[in-house]
C-alpha cells in the first residue's frame, strides 16, 4: 500500500544481502543515512520517490583476498560492513567499517 500511494521507496530487494547495520537520521535536514555491506546510502525523507545517493566503499581487494585465504566466506565475512555512522559537525559524518578484518574509518562530507 505504501508503494502504491507513492509514500515510500523500496531501497533494495530483501535478497540483495546488503546487511544494513548502521542508521543515522537528521530530522532537521530530513535525511537518513544507512550503513550496509560495501555501501552507504543517503535517503531523502522529504522526497521518498527520489533515488537514494550511494557511496560504494568496499574493502581493499588485497584484504578481501587475505580474508578468503584465511577460510572466511567472501559473501558474508570478507567485505566492508559499515558499522558506525556518527555526526561529526554540520558538514561531515564520521563512518567506520570492518574493512574485511582491517577496520577503516573516514569522514563523509555532506553536500
């Protein structure tokens, strides 16, 4: 019903294995940031039909290969799972991911 009324937006099919784990909402600017497997999505809450902005942030290839050699599952363990989204200031969000067992953090500039 929500999709038919154009008051919601299907981000991804449930079988895509994106493993959503971190959420950050900014009510003043009406957006929701979602951390997932190898991606960060920015959804515009005041325009649900608008395509989400997407940042592709995978683990380094050599780290994924090292993870595979250690016997880990490439689909469920050897990726950059975004675990932290934290406001830093008015223009940046601090984000951290698993980096395929080599944690990595970065500042994301909001535009």
